[in-house]
């Protein structure tokens, strides 16, 4: 199942409470217009942005 970084970043907020997660659907989307959490090496890295940690790509200011 693929989701944008918005949905994956929201789900990542609950990841510490879950034994197994599958939160890599956003890396399958070539034109995801958001930056959020980054999966890598079995860990999730959250962005420092407010809210769920998602930033719209291409917006200046």
C-alpha cells in the first residue's frame, strides 16, 4: 500500500507503541509533494517541523 509522506508521518507518531510497522510506502511515490519522516536502516527519523512533521516541497517562505 502506498501513501504520501503526510499519512506515513502521521502513522510514524504511533510507531513506538507498535511492535511491527510497515511505513515505507512513501518511498515508492516518485512525485510525493511532501517531506516527512525518513525510513532507513530499520529506524524512523522524524522531521523537526511542527505538527506531524511534514513540510510541503517547493514552497518558499
